[in-house]
C-alpha cells in the first residue's frame, strides 16, 4: 500500500490543478480535508467537491477536463462509470470486480488506486477512507503526519473501533504517527459517547453498545445509579462531564457498571465492551467536541447529513470561528432530528421477514439520516429492533432520484458470514438500482416502487450467505 500511495503522490505532485471528490459523512469529510491540506502544502491548486454517491449524473457534474480528479472515500465500487476520466482513487470500500481483477491499478479506467481490499486487508476495520487519503498525504510530504489526527477521526466516525473496542490494522500505524507528531493520545476508558461534553448522567442515559438495563433510556435511572455511588454530579452550578471526573471516580463508576451489567444478566461478553480505547486530539481544547475523536466525528456527520459538509471541511482545516459555531448549531439540530427519527420508527414499527428486518420512513426521515437512525435502533434495541437480524431502512431521496436504502448489522452476524456490501450490491442491481459499502454497513439507491422486490432479492442473498451458519 505504501508503494501504491507513492504512485498516487507522484501523480498528484506533478499536476497543476486537482479536484478532490469525496463523500459527505465524517470519514469522507476528513478524507477531503486531509487531501486538500496536503495539496495546499505541496503547492497544488485544488478544490473539494462533496457527493452523496457516484452515479452517471454525478460523475458528469464533477468531471473537469482541466483538473485531475482525486476520489477519496469513494470510487472503488464505481469504476465502470470512471472510464476515460483522468483520476486517482484513495478509498476503503469494497472494489468492483473490475478493480479486483486489475489489481492495484484499475487498468480499465487508468485510475491508480489505494485501497486496503486490494491487499487482503479490511476496509471496514483496518483502514478508513480518510486513512487511505492520509497514506497518500504522508508520501506527498513526511511533515503531513499531523494529518493523522483527522484520519483517526474518520476511522472512528466509520466505527472502525467498534468490533474490537479499539482501532486495529493499519490504523495502529496512523495512531503512532499521530503520537510522534504530538497530535494524538489514547487510553482505556468508558467507550460511551459524550465524555467531553455531556453531563455524566446524560452520557449514561444515552448509552448503547452495551445498553445498560434500567439506565439506558432513563434519565432518572442514570441519576439514581450515580447517586447510589455518592458521586458529586455538579461543580457549582455546572454539571460535570466524564472528562472532569478524577481517576478514582471513573474507576468507581466503571467497576459498578460492570457489576450492574453482570447482575442484570447482560453477559460477560457484553460487559467487556464497556471499556476500550478512546482517542484524544491533544491540540484541541478540553470540554469541546473536537477534543474527543468520537464527538468530533459526530459533529462532522451532523454537517454532512444536513447538507453542510463544507462547514465540516472548514472545521477540519482549522476554522474555530464562524464555521465552528455554525457546525455546533447543526450538531444540536442533528441530535433533535435523530430523536424525532427514532420516535417515528417507534410509531411505524419494524417489520420482520425471514433473515431481515426493515422499516420505511418515506419522507419522515432525511435520506442522509435514515442509516444513522437504523444503527442507533440496532445498538439500543429500541422500537423492537432485533440485533440478531440486519436492518434495512428506506427513505425517499430528497433530490427525487429514487429511494435511499441503508443497511446495518451487528458484528456477530458478520462473523457468521454476512456481507451487507454484497447484499446491497446484488439486491439493488436486481431492481435497476445501485449500491455497495461494507460488510457491516451498506447503502444503495433504488427506483420508486421497487422496495418489495428489493427485499425479496435481499432475502435470497442473505439466505445464501447465512446458510448453515
């Protein structure tokens, strides 16, 4: 992969102008920021274009005969659309059959590619789209090692630490680069979201993976649990966040949570998921969402999911003024939208059929948010979501192009042979749509009215994948 990254860097270094084309989620925003900052430092004129997915119309829009296109966090699954286009790709999604057959360079498109899948590595757990862009940036200039912090934010935003409760694979090399550059630190702690910004009881109230019986979803349950420990929850009039507790207080809460999980019958395996690595951006101010990689990635997701990915880009590039303030406001809107989305699914209900479960939000949830809602429901078990089945979520595409499909699954299903990327790709193609992604999370776009046929096709693929598991 280093050789592949060197080839891309050599091509980029020799170009006068580059257009970076990237995805709108946290990983894509970080990938675009890494690419643009590295090109800035190399003296290469550049711009960044954000897209929700690659389709023929989008490819035609971003094509620029005067510039090299650098696709980050996408492109590998769409090589047929890129034939004849002057481009390079740094991605982590499952490549199309064409790329797999061509090896490191997609010869049919002439697009040199950096992708972990081409070397037998996992793009779901070992390297993200931002990580692939970082490998190229590092070859452009060794001083770009500080950009590893953004690569780690992208990896965490892509949930690459979820399976093992820590980052693995090539992500470890990126962590070491960040430590050497003085921009990253990590340690073992509670893995729950909100360590920097949420009051402790709110962090526990919204906990998932693992959910805490009697506490997850209950503010009073969280307050009662902490009160039973004699924990001081406020400093003056301000609620204390987890980051403001001392080590003894943290150990007390963590040990009692483990006891509570085990006594509630949750099981030893789930109790082990309570603790894991957390990643700190050392140059960011404490008590802000930029200090913690998980919170930083959520801020970026709120920008992308609400059609403001460029705000996230500017924050990644260092804006701590107007762009950051507007991003914080979007983060509040994002949280409200997710709560409303979960409430809507509770009213609609989740339907089960054979090897899958699904819900159709119609116009009730933004197409950019429906996958996030699906993942939250699966992780918390709310609305009757069954972690033993993959969940497929449908929402009407806001641009009128069809119906967005998002799929999420528990890691245990992937261990049994599930690959949602293949399911999405085959089921979407069966109804005249397109799709792809990762084994544990995937997305697609299908025509209006094709939902039931899509579900039938998905059921067939799932049956084959999980037969005998």
